[in-house]
C-alpha cells in the first residue's frame, strides 16, 4: 500500500472514496490531503489560463461571444474568420438530434439517447507568430467516464527518429515527411456523447448535437485516430515493429535489385518515410487522407529542431538536427521573464566558458527559498532546458541534470544558476547533432572476442524472433 501511495496517489484516493473506504485508518488522513492538493493544482492551472489575456500584444478571447465582440471593437473580422474556418472543418464531427431538446434528454425523456453522456464543447483561441488568429473547437473530455482500454495511444520514440535518420544515411535512402490535416476528425468517435450547440454552431444553436467523430479533447480521440491510421497502413503493406509500435516496416527493392526494409514513423498526425522512393508512400497516404497544405517533402523540422542535410569532411552528406531556433526562442522567453523583474540576462560576476562556473556547488546554496510563483518559473525553465537537450544540446546535459535535483524546493541561487545556463545558450546558439554513418574507430582487443563463455552460460544460442527481418 505504501508503494501504491507513492506511485499513484490520486488514483488510489479516488478509488478509496468511490469504494467508501476513505474513513479507514490507512486512508483517513491521507485521502483528504491528496485530494485537496489535487484540487489546488487544478485551481492554479485554471487561474493561469484565465490570467492569460494577451499574446504578442493582441487580446485573446476566452469564448466565441467575446471573440465577436473584440472584432466589433477593433473594426475587423479576424476572429470571426478563424471561427468560420475551424467550424467548416469540424462540422463533420457532429450531427443534430432534432427529435428532443437538451432539457428532455437530461430528464431521460429521449429513449434514443439512453446511455449517452452530456459534455460541454468550446473554442480555444490563439495568436500565431505571424499574428494570424486561430480557433480550435474542442470537447471537455475530462467530464466523461471513459474506459482506459479505449484511450491509450502511443507515439514514435525520439530514439527511433534518430535511428531512422542514421539508417537512411547508412543505406543511401531518401526521407520525406507529411502532416495529415485534422487527423482526429477522420476517425469515428468511440464514446456515446452529446453536447448543447453554442453560438459557434450557427443555425444549430441550442440543439442537441451527437458527436460522431473523434473530436479534439475527447479522451478516446487519440486512440481512435491511431487505430484507424494503423489499419490504413496495414492495408498498404506496412507492419508495425516489436520494439516501437509506431515504427512500421515494409519490404522494398532498390533499382539495383538490392532488398531492404522501408521504414515509416508516426507521431500522431506527422509521418516520416525512409525509402529509396518515399514519394510513392506519400501519394498513397494523400489519396486516403487530406495532407496539410497538400504538401510533402524532405523533413525541415522535428519537434522544434531544424532538420537538414550536412556536408561531412569526406564529401558525403548526413542528416542533422540543430536547435538554434528553439534556443533563441527560449532565451527570448527568459529575457521577457527577467524584464518583468526589471532585469537583464547577463553573466553577472562570473567569467567562465561553460554553462556554469567550474566550482559551483548547488548543494551548498543557502540563499532564501523561492516563493510559489518563482518555483513555477524554475520548473518551467528546467523543462525548456530538458527539451533543448532532447533536440541535440547535449553540452548542457550535466548542468541541467544537476539543477533538476532542486525542482521541488529551489532557492534563489539555483534560479540564478539557470539564468547562467540560458546566458550560455544565448552566446552559443549554434550546435548541431549529426547522424554520421561512418563506423567509429574502436579498439576491439578490449572485448575479448575469442573468449569462451561456455563455462558460464552453457551451450546456448541467442533466441531470435521468428518473424524478424
């Protein structure tokens, strides 16, 4: 029970309440504490959302009514156009139920709606970096009771993506990628749910709307889309691999007659194909699903990193990742946070070449502990640095790992140390991770290749999967 409390506190607390054992000695004090902490975290997250009112100097609305009111005040129709654009795409995800009113369904007077859960839907608004307005119609899926068996959905691992770039270089293969537009809306909805239409639904305002497609925000939407896309790929001859279920392989033959395996990697609605002729697969996917902007081609970005080919010293080319754009944006974020405090991003008194001074020891820091807002800032900055490492900035890995230890209760000196790491990134923005296909030089004499291990393991052979490539 102690281990379960440590690993799954919220789930265990909710189970204790649901099964009326919260008053037992093992749960009595602990359940109320966990649920109160959960509620505080949710409350803070909500309050942060409602405090965010502007982006890039543009007021961001919280609902459709406010969006239309802002258009009227500003004398334009930017938000209205974004709403119409989104609703024209999402209209396929629901259908009106004309026979009954929302009140009748809630009172159980609609026999055909038995078993359906009511949810709310709303528009989420944002401003892109080019100042265009964006609206997204989403469901409040947290209010539905959905079995875990229909909600789990995985994505390709970052290690698999890096290996795919290396395999392409080793085997002289091409790479192409595409983004499937409004992917979730292609899949059927796995839940029985309905919502009352709002002003954004136009002529259907106030009616009962039954959700028929995997609308964004539903717990089951990700799994529904993944299952549908996997089925499409299987019909095209692709088979998922055992190590990573979101990496698919298919037998291929090069123009030279050489046999090999094509690879296809999936990250929700992003696809990447490693093949001697990846365009053939891109066209096949485009015949089934709508590609975003009807475009496909060599990958240019991956989760914030710039992807491009790099010329090696021997004249060959290999794929590479560089995170300078991400790092630049991260540094600007930190400068903005410091500007709120009336400060600038500087190295201070320290004159060192690395991210942190060589003799810095965070465990000896005795500066005051940070308040709640600064603790949140500290954790936010740690997250930004960790992602920079994922994108190739391994030169800050040790320092970030060192400072991550203090995320639960950081001090002012620890936060200053993070600012030094960001200052280092501002002075050294350009680093590149190259997937070099050359075999590294290695002294194999240290591996005792001719050693006889029979005495230790017996006369055994390594077991291989029966369907291995």
